[in-house]
């Protein structure tokens, strides 16, 4: 059954909810009672996420949005809150990679990753915090990565975006926790997903050997961490990064 928490009556927003970790998180939140607004660029994939949520008896809303469009993202978050009458949970999951060794990384590759992974998270946090402050409660959860902790060759842009996200999480927690809003991050290790499927099998095998748990993580492992941080039981946890990596950074 997995972790179960009571999110009945709550409204959540998950960015990057069309596939991978974002989809798993959106389905998990909805399965535990939340109405989940699913944000991503691909309307067709968003519809599939919402269909999966509804098939399981949950409530999902597709909100096509390019998170790198600051005005559109700000407006989408505020519109969801207006339509639903509240906003309780924000999960900043949208992210991309443009891997290349730093000496060959273009300005465009740097800017694209920082805009999608970090700047969009700031814009979303700012919009959500303004809404949550009014009722003095809320949960903001940012999807970081162990790449932001240990670094990874070829990922100067990605690692910087995720390290920045963890620093932003700590600062926003200090600004918001007195208002009843917790701000935390989840840092997955190597999780089975569309992204890791693109890695050659030989390299994936070597990665698994380096993981003390001797397996890649499952999206459900990450979703469980998000569920806990979104729950009432996590009300005294803020400014933290929960690492979900099978002991790789332990």
C-alpha cells in the first residue's frame, strides 16, 4: 500500500507532473486525498497523468504551462488557488538536463537548466508563499538531487541548479516557517525514470554497484518522502533536505 497520509480537502500543485517523478508524486498526493493541479508543457502527457489519477479515484487538474515563462507560472499558481479556494502544497519538480563537460557547455545550456530547475522554483515559491501566508499554513517541497551535494561530471549546470535549490529552501524556511509554512527539499539519487533509461546499460550497471542498497530507487520511494513532508506529522520539520539515494551519499 505504501505510505498513507490524510490530505483530504487539500489542494496541491506539482510542476513537471507529466512524467517521471512528478507524475509519481502527483498520483501519490491525489491517492491520499488531495486535489492535484498538474503543471507541465505537454498537454497530452498531462492528460495521461490526470487520467491515471482519476482511474484511482482521485481528483486531478491539467494545467498546461511553461515554467520558464515567469508570468505564466505565477498566473497559473494564483489561478489554481482562486479556482479551488485554497493552496496547501506546492511541489517544485520541473527540471531538465543539458549535460556536457563545463569546457564545452554553451551559455544556452547553462541558462536553460537554471531557468527551468531553479528560477521557476523561486517564482513558484514566491507565488505560493503569498497565498499560504494568508491562512498561515502550507507545505513547499522542492525536488533537489544528490548532484547538488556531491557534484557530477558533465552537470555543472544541473548540479548548480540543485545546490541552489537547497540553499533557497533553507533561506525560505527561515522566512516562512514562523507563518506556519514549512519549506523542505527532497534529493533523490539514481531513480528509475525516463531520464535514467537514456543512460547506457553498462553505465547503469556501474552506478548500481556504487549504491549500497544495490538497486536504483523507484519513483514511489521519492513520492513517499514527499508525502511525509506534506503531511501534518511533518509540521516541525523545515529547512531540511531529505536524501533518498539508497545510502549512496551516506
